[in-house]
């Protein structure tokens, strides 16, 4: 009450300032036009003043991504959403009807590479540089380059087949939280009152599949929901390193994330700061479109606002549909003006912190475009690319190479002399490829040869005898089958990216064959764009010919029609004119030069072969497209085997956006280095590490498996506990463990000292002596894991709790102190829906990876003992301990709540260690059954087929959201028992009790 009175007093005082007599001279110029422009007033007062001056129509207009200018108040346009995942990437251009405008600023390694540094201090500097450059672009054109940055992505890398693996940091929530907080803090500037930029954390929540991503539901039991997926989002929000979250496309437990009420409750509960939450692009329209969750857009948009969203990213620059739907929702009583006021005030709180309404743009308003791609930022990009590289294998001290002794090097492979950028990268202002970096490092005294290992072919139309030929590089230059001979314009280099997908690069102009919505062209310098129309398959036919199958993304009838095979028109122009290979044009494939043979010859002639293979981030896995396998492309794998056989001194540089199953390579190639697509400085980093100018210290942030068989067959399996996923629960023997990474020196761990006995509200302190026992300076990432020896529940095999990266000179010893608040050992107790630190002994495991533990200790933590379940109290069905395959968590209602949905007879859920001594005579349940006919729930003990206590009838309610109460008399049971609820049909159960 006192605070409210103070606020009213301040507002009255500020408004009174407007009625004062005119003050001449400079003093008049310094008077703010409105109280909201006075930076000396409290932030809440300024926000209230501004919002109080808006009309209802103006407030509604501000709900769209493109928040329009309000000239009468001097308010400029504000646009949410500049992509900044690992550098300022791109933005939609409101002056050009939503076209993408790509930035040409500093390009840092992909996000998974940033995390591979395990260096939060470095990543904070990277985030600060990205924030500076965002301000620089904003100074160039504030209408295009907004200060609300859509980064970082903190979705956990649960499954390496996820197409957007490159955008995340780690499969571990603690590491993800540390890196995202560091990056976000750098972008915000770290000032609690002022914002350099306003980062938005993506994509809330449990978004790890691209296949049917707008209609699939991620099944998250409460422990996985709280301990794993939400745990990755909380740190950056709680640390004020982000100013909101972006809702994801998918559903969680049956409810679209665009209307997840936890956006307003749980997420906002992590911080005292106001958040500005946004939808993913077109998410609101999915609610009435693909998801068919609401009948009208008015209902949908009202639900979006009430769920906690501030900004609608939809319909590109056209706000009319959103404004119309919101007005309809207001007229129908689905929304109130107060609902809108709440969201607008939260949005303006962020805008005020950005300095928009302060003189000169506030604290960061003086940043100029000079910071963009500055020398300091280039230097930082190189350091980051250096630290992101991971040495996976180094037998017989193959690495580092000696620059003095290396006189002849062959740099080979499809990524040897090219850099690829992903969808969320900017345009590289310059490029240093691996070939460039190695040549620069060795200088003119050494011989450095190169080859990409690609076959060069010509395609001759069997029907006419004419060759497929490029005619130019513009949109007007159609590719035609009219060439009389296999000139350079009729020659194409074939690069295999796996699963039969390849690209065709023209030998004459260096451009890629692509479709471009009609004519085939050789226009593009690289495969790219949203649809990536430079992808093909050459399919062998029984007569020895081949057909050209277009494999560009979105090859569905809605975009291209049924025809995906190439035919040749009367004028010789290529077109998509056939739906089957039988009706396609047949070509003879003439091999002009064998890429593997050329690479083998170069490798044999060299002292050392550096083989650079990997992925194309526009093809192998990316937004909207998951990987079907973790294997390298067949042609690339064959190239590795041939070159390794030709030159035993072969170094493999694997450049990918995710883990690959390189089991043969690990067994046979002497040295392997991994880097992600690391930006313009990639080649310098490769040379720095290969020649020992930098001692590699990167560590893997996710498990690398030996084969596809070591991950669940279904990418949509989100319950990591039940399915035993990630290093936390997997019993598989991986190729490379979480945290793995080698060095050119060695480290000894000794003398681990740790607390032996702590309270649940105390801190575990572990100290270990780490010594560099080699001859080179190097950095070691000291990692602390824990294992809980006893628990009511299944707990992780081991879990990362703390880490520190330390730099040590040869022979130097340093005592590394790692502190672990005992509360961080808590897990979610499903019996009481709260966090609990259990009374147990916890093993402390310190080492250089999750599989390389060097020192061990144990600590007794005096916490709680989870009591037997009390089912006499109302129990939420979602809080089961185990469930049958096919059981899903579903939305209890469209607004809130989670229920259990059985889909077929025999499916069950269980509740372990239930204390039935307090009575077990009556079963009462809240159920719904949308399908016709009655169903039943059996209450059994010990197993799904155990002793039957009773059966509850479930009537058809005609609607899956219409619940009724049912019950059953039970046979008496005593003691602590496991209770099973067994369903006979499709039934929803929200809660129950046994009394």
C-alpha cells in the first residue's frame, strides 16, 4: 500500500511539472515533453505514464511484431526480432515487404561451437561484441535492425539427429545455462537498469524435432519437464541475461506452446524483471490452421495474450489480421483492455531499458557502425574458433604438425577450400578456408596442393545426344541440354552430402545447378535459402542411364506439384516434368575425372594429407529438416578410407554441426579434429591447432555415438529418463563421451579434498590439484560430476555440477576449487510436486570428461526422505512413476492443466510405494472420454496384471475436455504397495484418490 501511494505521489508530481510556467533558454530545452521521457523518474512511473496516454487502438497495434510509430507522442517504430545466434545474422526489412536483409558483421562459430569452448568468460565477450554490432547496425538503419535479438537458443541437444543441433549448446542443462547466461549477459551489457540489446531465449519448450514440428507433442513427465527442459531456460532469465522467451511451434503434453500458460506463471516467476515474450513466426495462425486448436483467430489470439505472449510474430509486416482478431476478442468478452495493458506495459518496460525514451538513446545510444567487423572483433572471432576446436584423437603424436619439417601438404576434401554458413548466420565479410590458413601458416617455402575429391561429370541426354550445359549466371540464363560436346560449361563437379543427395557445381562458372521455381539455372554461389533448391539425386536406371531427381526441400504438391523428376523440353530447357523416373529424361553419366583418384594421387605425393570433410549446414540438417542418420555421406566416407590408405600420415578435420558416427575413422585415422562451421576465421583456427600455435582445449558438449542404434529409433521420444537418453541416463558405450577432448599436453589430478558432511541448505566444496605434466602450455576443463547412491527415484548415472577451465604452464600445479550448492542436488518429487534434496551419499567425480574420472570422493547430504505416497489426498494423474508405451500426457483443458491420455486397452500408469494403510475402500477419479461407448479403469496392485482391487466405469462424455467424476468400491489392501491404473480404451484421467 505504501508503494502504491508513493507511486501515485510521484505521478502527481511529474504531471504537475507540465503545468509550470515556461522556462526560457537552455533550461526549457532540457524539460522533458512528457513524464515518460524523464529518465530521473522511476521506470514503472514512466511506463504507466506512457501507456496511460495510449488509445485502445494504439495499444492493440503494439501487439504485433512491427509495433508502429505513434507520431503524436513521438514514439518510433519498434520491431522485435533481429537474428543473432552467433553474430548479427539477418532481419526482415519492413521497407521491402518482409525481405530478409543479411548482415555482414563478425561471424563467430555456430552456437554448438561456442559452447565447445567451455569458457563462459570468452562467450560473454562474444555476446558483448554481438550486442555492440547490433547497436551499430541499428545506428545505420533502426527500421531494419531492431534491438530485440532472437538468441540464444537453449533447447537441449537431446538427440543429435535434430536438424537444428547447430543452434543449441549442449545436451546438459547446467552447461547450457552457463553458456546462454554468458552470451546473453554480453548482449544485454550486464546492467540491471539499462540494456545494450534485448535477447530473447528460444524456443520454449522441448523443441527437438523438425518433422511435423507444428503438430507433434513432446511428452514430458513432470521430472523431465522440470529437471531437464525447463532447467535449460531458467538460468539466463533468472540472471537477467535475457528479456523474454520465444514460444516454440510444437505442443507439450498436448497443448501448443504458443498458448502455454507457464509462459506467464513459471517463466515470469524466474525473475523480478518484466519480460517481453514473443511467438515464433506464424505460430498464432497455426492455432487455427495446422493445429486446429481453436475455431476462430479471435479465440486463438485471446488465448495467446492470456498465456503470456507480448508480441505476435505473424503475417510478416501486416498487422491487420492480428488487430482484427484482437478487436473481435474484446467484443466477444474473451479479453479485457486490462489484459492488453499488462502485456503492453511489459513490452514498454523492455523498450525503456533499451534507452529508446532517454536523451541520446541512453547509455548505449552512442555506439556507431564503426564496431561492425572491427579488427578487435575479428581477433575475438579467431580466438573463439581456436577454443571451439576439439581434438578427438591423436595417436603416435601425429599432431601438432611441425611447420619447419612440413614441406609438402595436400589439403583435400569437399570443405578444404570453402566455408559454409547456416540459416542463422550473416554474410561472411571475408573467408579464410582451411587451405588458406595452412598456406598462410607455411608460407611460400612449402608446397600446398588441394582438391575437393569430387567427381567431374557430364550429362548427355540419351534422346538427343546433347549435353546439359550452363548458359550463364543470371536468372535469365536457363540450363539446357543443347551442348554438342562436353565443354567446361557442360561439366559438373558432384559433391555427395549423404543419403544420395548431391550438388552439381558447374566447372565453367563455379555456380551450382538449382531449380529456382521454374527454369533451372547456374546462378548460386552456394546451396542455400529456405528451400535449398540446389539438391539432386542421380538415380541409376536398368538401361545404364541415370535420371536427375530434384531433391530440394519442400518438394510437395503444395509447392511444386507432383513432378520432381527432370525432363527436357523441345527447346532443350530442363524442367520438372515427370512424377516418376520412368517418365523422366534419361542421361548418360560420363565420368571425366575421378575425384577419389585425384585425391589419392595428391595424398601419395605429400608428406601429410589434411582431409577436411563434414556437413553442409543448408543440406544435411537444418531448420524444418532433421537428419535420418548420423553417418557421413557415403562418398565422403569412401574418400577418407582411400586417402588414409594412400598416406598413413593423414589428419582428419571434421567440420560438422553435430556429432557423426565416425567409428571407422576413430579406429583407422591417426588424428581427428572436430570443428563446427566456425565463421570467417575457420581456416586460421584449423592451422593454429594443426601446427600447435594453439593447444586445443575444446570439449564436446554432447555424446557422440558409435551408430544410429545407440539412440532411440523415434526422434519424438522426449522422456530421457524412461528411454535412457543423453549421458545422464544412457548405458551405451559411446564413441566419444560428453566432455571429451584431448590436448597436446597431459594433466594429472591429485589430492581431491571435499566436504564429507553437509546440510541440504549448505554448500559442497571440492578442491583438486591439477598439474600440467607435459611440455606445452595448455588449458584443461576440470569437470565435477555427482552420482546419488540411493534414491526413491531413478537418478542420473552422473550429472555435471560444476566446471572450470584452467590454463597451466608446463609443470605448473593449480588448486581448482569447485563449489556446489547442495540445493542443486535436488530433483523433482512427483509424490509432492516439489523439489527435494534427498538424504543420501553423493559421489563426487572429478575428471576431464564424463568417461575420464580422475579423482573421487563422497559427501553425505542431510536432506529429506521421501515418504510413501498418500493417495488418500487428491493425486494428479500426471505424477505417475511409470507408464506403458503409448500412454501420453495431454491437455486437461485448452487453458491449463495436464492429464493422462490412454490410447488403447491394456495401457497403464503406476504409482509406486503408496501407503494404503490409511484406507483403500473407495476409488474416485475425474475422467473424460470423448469417444462413444463406456470404458473402465482397473485398480490393481504390484503390476498391470496384479491383484484387482476394483473397476471404475467411465462413461462417454462426448468431449475430451468434458470431465465427470467416477468411482469404485475397492477390496481392502494394506501396507505400502505399487498401485496400477489399467485402462481398457481411450480415456483421459486428470486426478484421482483412494480413500
